């Protein structure tokens, strides 16, 4: 197989396959959650559910000052690389072209050097996060092989994207093919691992906010 | 199923979990990224540094069940595993064993006061204490609940009080209050506005409370009553984590309230009793109440707002306050106690993290009824101690008998000379005397 | 057929100046990654070079490659070189036809056995395909190629069709087309890809063979590194705009007028290795990207199937939008089904609820 064959495979059938597994998987996961429902709550509510639920969906991006102080590294580096990942994914012109062609929507991108700098920070952040996981007693204790798997699966698209952009793998079709291939692994692995949190965390936050909100507390 | 047809078993426990797993639980388990932030929120981890006390880890057995039985992916994995086992001719390993549950019993009971702080902090939004409450259902059903809580539940059902306290003990106290105040303590008064409940712990440790509300209600002209058939507000069923026991106990409150046709039921200075009646009770008996439920602090603050409480003088020493988790974080009562403090304290200072982000005293969620948890209870208290040391108050104020006991015992253990008082009592101490009030009215 | 005229004599006869010739030699030197000081040596060698025998086979092709080589604005050194090689067989260019033409081919093969070059343009139906898709003088392309390369020194596949299969091989490849390198395993094959290739690249390869009797260093696709070592994107004069993130979004917007990068208009420059950006076309006049047109990636294998010409390089070739919708709908349905199954499990559990009583608990004490 030539690098070009590989690129065409990843850009064509593999991409369709990956996106099919992703869409199928993640929707199964989400509907599986919703279908379970919640028992009727007979206790008289003190507050509303919906508004606090929605607020919590956002508020968990900004931790309370105590948590910030006690887990500064997690908060700062975690936010940094998540934001970086999303910027690289959604604000890079080639990606926007891809989204436009797939979903029909598009938005202005960021200049490539900006995305590139963000990518470099994201890569460093991800490496730091891995080291932290390997050394922090609680994280080490909690971590399962899956945690390391999803780290790798997340790290690789960013790394290969960076290598492709800087043309550090030759020939280029191989570089781009590897990038897209790692993205496909990411997409396929996502619904079957805790990467689902990308979607379910918002559901979880909503429920958290709603449960507390009903009792009159903004969580 | 016939009652008692089954003894406690893993299968019975798993069945209870199957009943408990709902959409939020599924969303929470799907979302945890093992970031460990919840550990930093939990006094039991923070003060012991032992990673096994990480809140989400306390739920691992229930998570296993959810994954295997409530996700298509998990079912698939199980099918494959079973096939492989069958191929190799070996017996499939059970997912959750008795030994496992035994190992988790101290994690779910001894090291969790159900304070809910972890639920406020988890970045993906997991309401961990919501799940711990549910997990305890399965622990009871599988026969893995601590002896202290089992005993308290049995006593509560059989005697009406988790401490085995009888009405006659309370009656002696009532008589005492009546002579001390010269006021009547109303008992079984039909159609009263408020049915007042008490907690055994309060009756035994803090008899001042009953005297305080007798004075305040007289002062404010509130119509209230005690019930001879049901005076106990706490619910051991909620602490041990059994809806069935909880329903039995809460039904007694509902019956008493309905029989006396009261409009409201007041939970005493006990955070746990309040959440039990206010939030869990209706769901345990599966119907809404025909009355409202208030914590005494809510009632007092409403009286204050309505101008029905007149006070004079203020406490001059430096006071700080411990928010009971059950009252503040878990029930949304945060401002009320502060408004009341303003009424009677001139030198009040809040702990740095308070209100919905307060730290638990370490004794809630049944920890204080579980002798085995004694060392952990004291360890968890160190967080509160550190908070208190930060602001250096001369006295602490709180509004939960369990918290108060824990604070008193803890502070004593560490040789800190900081008395702890109930907020209701302080209010009672500053009421304008009736005669004085009358005189003022005459003068004007 | 073979004459004894040297290249030098022939050039002088055509009135090519010494200066022009040296310029060509300098360019050749740089293509071969030799220092400029080597130019005179190249000139000397070229002057003395004898016309080698070349057999040019045209199979499933469009004649574009020959056009590229011969249709220059003015006679250039490149096409003169082409003139002076002994093109013994080229059925587009030669006068002879039919049996006479085939006879010329056989004669050239016999006389120059082991020394002649075979140049191929066009792909050919593979050994397993119906040979009738393309025949010359009743001989299948496959047979003719295999027969001709037997005594060849090397094979030069000119154009993307010969090098990689090109248009005939594009999906669904009705003729079962294959490339030269798919068939020729025991002779050196030099791929000069492009649709068509840059003319000087063709002659450059020939010049090296003439000068040093050697074959150029090749990349992983068998292309001379000297010409295909760098991507269009890496040498594109619009690259600074790419790096700044300034893109034309339509062919007539302000960006297009300002000469911004054509990535979003489908430029395949980043994946394309060719010499257009450095050598340009039409005697260095311009090249496609300079003319405001995105690179199609014509020197790369399968470029016809590598996504729409006007779709950005990052756009997948399938229809992921439809896939997403279909899979999403199926996922939602399966998810609801699976969820209801789980929910039922909860309900069943509730049915089997075994009430916990104080008596049961008491037994534990
Ligand atoms: C999880 C999803 C993805 C992530 C996180 C990701 C990340 C990145 C990053 C970090 C870069 C490098 C940017 C820079 O350094 O400036 C990049 C480049 C690129 N990505 Fe992705 N990517 C993703 C999905 C995709 C997909 C699905 C495609 C196409 C099918 C794609 C096509 C490209 C292309 C064409 C480049 C440009 C490389 C270059 O400039 O040479 N990416 N990506
Ligand atoms: S509810 Fe409180 S005690 Fe229990 S795990 Fe969470 S933080 Fe720890
Ligand atoms: S804080 Fe939340 S996401 Fe992090 S380990 Fe705890 S439960 Fe999991
Ligand atoms: S026009 Fe094409 S080759 Fe030139 S910089 Fe843009 S993408 Fe690269
Ligand atoms: S610019 Fe690209 S498509 Fe155009 S001739 Fe050059 S390589 Fe081929």
C-alpha cells in the first residue's frame, strides 16, 4: 500500500466507517441514559430544576475557589488542553472545511499560526496530564488501563496533526493519512470508553444542577 | 414477595441496585474521567490521604453492575466473556461477590457522611452523594450495613426512637420546661399550625432546645404542638439506606400530622432529620404530603422577617457558624441562619468555605451511629478544626444536634476551648421580655 | 536510422546559442543537485553525447504528455534535446505507419539491444484484463510492453497514467488499467509523473542519462528526487498566506484577487510532489497556482479519486453527512430499544423487591 492508498483509504471508506460507528455508538449511549428516566419526585420543590440544571452545565467549567486552590494543576492544565483541543478541532481552517462539507455549517477560523501555537500548548498540556496521572496518588489509584488508552487516543490526533502541519512526516499523504487514521481511532473508541464524557458530562451536569436546584441550591 | 422470605444476599443487594439505577446514575457513571477532584472535596480523603476514600471509588461495585447490565456495550462484553468461559470450560467469575461488598461496606458507610460536597466539585457534574444514598440500598439488602446502624434502625422501628428513648423521658423534660418557663408545652393540640418534632439526641444532649422554642413560639404567638404518638424526627432508615425502613418511620410522622390536622411540620435542629422528612419522606411513602415541612431555622427566619420576633442585646464575643451539610448544601437553607445571626450577634465571622461549600463536621450520614467509624469520624473532623482555626472564633454556633455533638467532642479531643451553641437557644436568650414589651407599648 | 551526429553538432545546426545551452546545463546541474560549477562539465559531456535510441510507446493516454513536450511557444533547448535523441518509434510523431512502423521498432530493439531507452506514456490493461481494450497493430499493450522492454536499459514512465495508472485507472477502472511499474519488475523504471509532466523534467531525466549514463535518484514512488523531492505547498509562493491563515474563498473574491492561498478552493498542493512551483510552465511564464487555479495533485497516484478538485484537501471523499444521519438515526433507535430494556430491568427488579424489615435486620444483630 502506498502512502496515497493509505490516505485515500482514511479519507474515504475508513472515515465513513468511523463516523458511522461514532454516531451509532454515541446515540445508543445517550438514548440508553435518557430511556432509564427518573422516578417521580413527590417532595415539594423549593426551586426550579431546568434553570439551575442549565446553569450547572456551564458552571462546572469554573470551579469554586476552594477546588481551584486544592487542585490548581488539574484545573489550569485540564482547562488549557481541553480548550486547546477544541480550538484545534473547531477553529482550524482545514477542519472547518471538513465540517462544512459534512454538516453544511461553517464559521470563521483562526489564523494557522494561532492554531499551531495552541496545538503546541495542548500537546504539552496532555503530556503534563499524563505525568500527573502517573504520579498523583489518587489518580494513579483510580486509573485503569482505559484511562491510559483514552489518553493515547486523544493525544495522537493532536500529535499527528502537528506533525502533518509542520510536515515532519514524509511524504505528506502518509502524514495526513496518519492524522486522519488516529482521528478515526478516536471516533471509534469514543462511544465505548469514558470519552463519552464529551457528551454525557453535560447530561450529568444538568441532572446535578436539577437535583440540587430543586432543593434551592445552585450547584 | 412475602416479607422476610429471603435472607440478605448479594443477589438481593444487586436487585436493589437495579431498582435504584436511573438516568442520572447512568449519566454520572458514563462521565467520570477518574480525575480525582472529588477526593479533594471529601473530608475523609483530605484528612487521611488514603486514595481508597476517593468518593467515586466508593461506588465501584454499583458501577460494575451498571456497566454490565445497563449498557448495550456491557451486555455485549458479558456475552463474549461467557462464550470464552464456556469454550475454556471454566465457570464464569461473578461480577460482584460477597467479599467485594464486605470490602466496600466501610467505604460506603464509615468514610462517607453523605455530605454532598463531592457532588458540588466534580467537573463532569457527578452527583456522587446521590449515588451513595442509592448504593446503600443494595448494601442493606445484601446484609452489608454496619451494626450500629442496623441496631439504630431496629430500635427506631420498634421503640420509635433510634436511641430507644420513650415518651416518658420526654414527658419529664416537658414538665421541667413548663416549670422553668411558666409556659405550657402543647401536646396533641388539634389543628395547631405547627407540629414540632424533636430528635432523641437533642432530647438527651440539648434539653435547652425545647425550652428555647417554647419561649420563642410563645413570644411570637405561634400555635404549635407536640405529638405523643410521634415525637422523633430522625430517620434511621435514610441513614442506613433502606427505603422500606424509612417509609415505616416517615409514615408515623405523616400519620401524626394528619391526625392532628396541622398545616406544617417542623424538623428540629437536626440536619439529617430535615432532609429525611423534607426531601426523602414523600418519595419513601410515594405520595406528596398534605402539609409543609420546615426546619426550625426556616420558621424562625420567617418569624423574624414578619417582625414577630423582637430581640434585645447582642452577643459580643467572636462567633462563627457551622452550616450543617443537610441544611445548607443539601436543602438550600443558607441565608436564613445568617439573617438570624445578624439579629443577635455583633461579632459574627463566617468560616472561609461556608454555605453550599461548607465542610462536613464528619459525623453525618450515619457515621456517628457507627462505632466502627469512630477513628474516621475524628479524622474527618480535622478539616472542620482547620477551618475553625483559620477564623479563631470564641464560640461556634450551629443548628444540628449531630453536628453540635461532633463539634463539642472534636474540639475537646484537640483541647480547643471553644464552646458550641445552638442558634435557636441564642435567639431565645435575646427575646424581649413580655412585661418590658407591654410597658413599652403603654408608654407610646 | 542511427546517425553519428553528436548532440553538440545538432544543437549548433539548430542555431541554439552557447549561452542558452549553458543555461540549460546549469539548470540540469541544479536539478541533479550538483554544484553550479559542474555545469561546464555537463555541457562538455552533452556536446559529445551520441544520440541514444529511444522507443516511445503510447498506450491508454491522451497525448497530453507528448503535447507538453513538443508544443512549446518557441523552440527550447528541451525540445531540441528531444529532437536530437534518436526517437526510433513514436506512433504519434513518426511518419511511418502500420507494418513499417512496427518493423522500425523491432529493428531499433535489435540494433541497440541492452542500450535503448523505452519511454511509455499511458497506462495499459493489465495481464488479467481484456487485452482488446487497447491494441496497436493488433498487438495488445501488455504484449508490446513486455516484448519491448526485454532489451531495454531502462524504462521511463512519462505522465501519471504510465507512472500510476492515471485517468484510465480512476474508479471504476473499466479497462483494468495498471501502471508500467506494476508490470516491469526487472528493469529500472523511472516515473516522471504529472498530468502532463513538466517538460523540462522529462528532458532533464533524459539529459542525465545522456550525460552520465546514469539514472537519477528516485523517491518512494520511483520519481526523480531532484524534481519530486519537494511538495508544491513547500515551494508555493502563496505559502506565506497559508501560514498566516489568509484564504481565498471563491475564485473572484478579494482574497483571490490579492493572491491568497487556494487551500479552501481545493488546492492539493500540500500532498503533491512536483516541480511546477519551482520550474513553472511555458518556459517559466507561470504555473497553475500562479494563474489562480488550485493544484489538482496531478503528479500523485490516484489523484482523480482523491476528492473533488474544488474541495479542500481535508474534506473526506465519501458522504459522511449522510452516513452520520443514517447511523445517528439507527443509533437513536437502538439506544431507545436498549434503554427500554434496561428500564424494564429496573421495573422487574422493583417487582422482585424484597422488603427490608426491622425483624430481618434484628436477626443480624
Ligand atoms: C478529533 C479530531 C481532530 C483533532 C483533535 C485534530 C487536530 C489537529 C491538529 C492539532 C492539527 C495541527 C494544527 C497545527 O499544528 O496548526 C491538525 C491538522 C490537520 N487536520 Fe486535524 N484534527 C482532527 C480531525 C481531523 C479530521 C477528521 C481531518 C480530515 C479528514 C483533519 C484534517 C487535518 C488537516 C488536513 C490538517 C492540516 C495539516 C497541515 O496543515 O498540513 N483533522 N489537526
Ligand atoms: S458525600 Fe461527603 S463524605 Fe461522602 S464521599 Fe462525598 S464528600 Fe465524601
Ligand atoms: S471528580 Fe467526578 S470525574 Fe473526577 S474522579 Fe470524581 S466523580 Fe470522577
Ligand atoms: S495555494 Fe496550494 S500549494 Fe499554495 S500555499 Fe496554498 S495550499 Fe499550498
Ligand atoms: S500545479 Fe498541481 S495539478 Fe497543476 S500541473 Fe502542477 S502538480 Fe499538476
